[in-house]
C-alpha cells in the first residue's frame, strides 16, 4: 500500500508518515514494480500501535522504546504519565479558576486585569504581611472576586491575616455568605471553624439563616460561634446552645455575657433563668460546671433567678454557696 492510501486509511498525514520514516519508527518494507516504497500489513499495524501510544501522551522517543525494546516495562512509564497528567490538570484548573475570577471582577482595562492578577498573587503569597495588605486593599483599591477572598480565608492560618480577610468579606456582597456556608460542611475542623467565624462577622441579614442552621451542627465549635453571633443579634433560639456552652466550658464567659444581653428583654430573662436553673440540680453535673452556671446567673434579672440563688446559697458545694450568697448581696444592694 502506497503512502497516500495509508494516509487516507489511517488518518495519519503523509507528512507525519515521512517523519516516522526519517526517525526509523516505521519504514515501508516493500517495493512496487516501479520502485516505490510500499507499506506492508505489518507496517500498517505498527503505525496504529504508534498512534495508540501517542494518544496516551507518550513522546516519539518513548514510543520507540515501547515498541523496540524487549526489556521495556510499561508500568513505570504509565505511572509517570498519570503523575504528569494530574499535574497538568491541576495547573489548567488553577488557570481556569484564575481566569474566571478575573472575569467576575469585570475589568474595564488591561490595567485592571494586571492589578487583579497582582492581588490574587499577593493573597497566595508565603508572606503573611503581603497577604494581609492584599486583604485590606481588596476593598478600596481593586475589586477582588468574592470567591478568591473566601478561598483565602478558609485556608488562612495567620490570625491577623484571617481577621483582615474576614473584615474584607464583611464589606462584600451577600454572595460571600453562600460560599462560606459551604465551608461548614468541610471534613476539616479548621475550615469549618474559619467558615463560621467569617459568617458571624458579616452583618447582613443573609448571614442569619446559616448561623441558625449551624446551631444544630455536629461540630460543637461551629455551634458555639453561631450561638455567640446570634445571641449578639438578639435571637432567642441561641439560648439553649449558650447554656450548653457554659456547661461544657466552651467560651463560657462569652456565652454568659451573651445571655446577659438577651436577658435585658423581660420575656427572655425568665426563659434563660429557667434554663440555667434546670441544669443546676445537685449531682447532675460536675462541680466546675455548676459553678459556671451559678456565676452565669449574675446578670439575669427576675424572680426565678433570685429564688434559685437563695436555694444555691445553701448548696453542699461551698464554692457554689459562696458565689450565690455574694450574688444575692449584689442584687439586694441599692
């Protein structure tokens, strides 16, 4: 079969077939009566083998080794091709993400594009100072896509940089809340914590729904940050979680402060007091937890609290009794 017909049937151009010939990859083994080189059936099979191996990403040098070296072992080469392909996909995915973020910023001029690229590079810098400056400048100087800020804050380990990123997100649109809420489902505890911290600092009403949903989260850290944020916003459904935090000793001082703020509403004061008192039954909890609960009653007004403190002033736990007695003294002072 002459080269033109081989090219038509194989889909390999005549030029590439001549290149294979020059490299010694596949040379026509026959001759026509007129002296033209002619490909045999075995030559054509070799062409298809070459194309099959090239489709896997092998170079022509690697193809020759695979076909001609009797000691060739494909496993190592295939593993290397897998690694190279993964690296290439990761690189292309990162590039696609960067391009999408630049497009989302809707740059008007090339100067805008260059500024966004510089800021994105700064957010990924190894220098904490550069990352912090990038976060702070993302609000006024350059419009950085919210997705980039969310990704940065969920992976940030430096507390100062994380604070700057949370501040930047708090100035952004509501779209940040939805993206951060996805972080609450992360398998990594640190990411979940950063996500709820960031949502808690967003003042928009849109942050309330994911915070309320986080009150039933399986992660106690997520629950606690959500409860503190909701308590500060005046939401009564945070009360049970805040009481649990005092019992468990998780940010118990902050939880008690949040309860005291909520208790300024008369309707909530009795509910909070009843909830704290219900946990104070003798023998129900460890002494340290009962002491924290007693201390939490300090700023809770109402008759339920006063009666509970009178009972607790005779508690068998001396520390609880002394605390209750002292609080009663404060409440009776003019």
